[in-house]
């Protein structure tokens, strides 16, 4: 198993979160850092969720994709009384443009003192209900949806980092089947089988060619 990490590198199809800090530049470059800085972020204090999507660079891996996990790092300026952050993706079919948004459930942030990292996993592509292909990863957009964290007042919910990890089995991965010697050793040590002709001690040989017809399997006598 291996993973490839991909981070925002351009704006996606939606840039709807109300504010960013600093105000210069684009939303995606506030959440693209590999080491969270918490000094740049997008934020919302609106009643309804606002959502951003971000493009990611093309992958450089190959193999069978097991699924993806998107991570975000968020913060609320006051103790939360309601969920105020969702993780989002937008995916498509093959090399076509992404056309299917999908979101996690809302997250209620635990503290107004520290930033919190959380994630959501997609084992299949929501656009196809099948495993992701690498073309679909290359067209994938990742994002976050934010709203204020209280119903009465309007504290801000912020996001400083968004990225995706692609979990896959690399091309050429070979699972080596167990040898006969390993199987016999397992029977002896785990199941208690006696494979010696006299039934007194196990025959464990290092090579398959070392075993002879006289090396018979016998269940141990009941005591």
C-alpha cells in the first residue's frame, strides 16, 4: 500500500466562502501549505454554508486505487453550538470535467482555542459508484464548506489547510504465496500437528525438495 498527497494549486468551480486572510491573492493559496501555518485562511460567519472547491495537480502514481481521504484544518473564534465545517469533493467520470459534488457530514469544532484537523474518506467515486481511476483523480476538485459556529451570534469558522491523500496499490506489487515448508511449519507451531514418521518431533525442512514420501501428516494423539 502507498499514498500520494495532493494539495490545491488553483481555484476550482466554486469560490463562495465569504472572506480570506490576507485579502490579497486567491482562496486556494490560503489552504495549500504542506506545513500548517494557521496565519492564512478562508473564513465564514454566514448562517448558511459557503463552499470552495480547489483544483489539484495531476498525480504521478500508478496502480489500483483503494480510495481517497481529504483532510482539513479548521478553527472557530467562539465555542461552537452547531456544526460549522464540511469536507467536500467534486468528481467526474474518466477524463471528463467534474460534475458530482459530495460532502461529509457537518463537523462541530471542539474548541475555540486550538485548530482541529479532521478528515473524510471516499472509497468509491461518487460520480460512478466505482473505484476511482487516475484520470478521475487528475480531474478531482477538493474543498471545504464553512458557516458560523453559533446560531445566535456570528463567530467565524476558519480553514487553513486542505489536502487529499490517494491510497493505492502500486503497479507490480506481488503477493508471494506461502511455501509448503512455511505451511507445514505453521501447522506444527500453531495447530500442533506432528509430521514426523515416529510421531515424536516435527520434521521442519528448509527446502521443498528435502521432504520425502515418508514425511506423513498425523494428528497428535489425544491425552
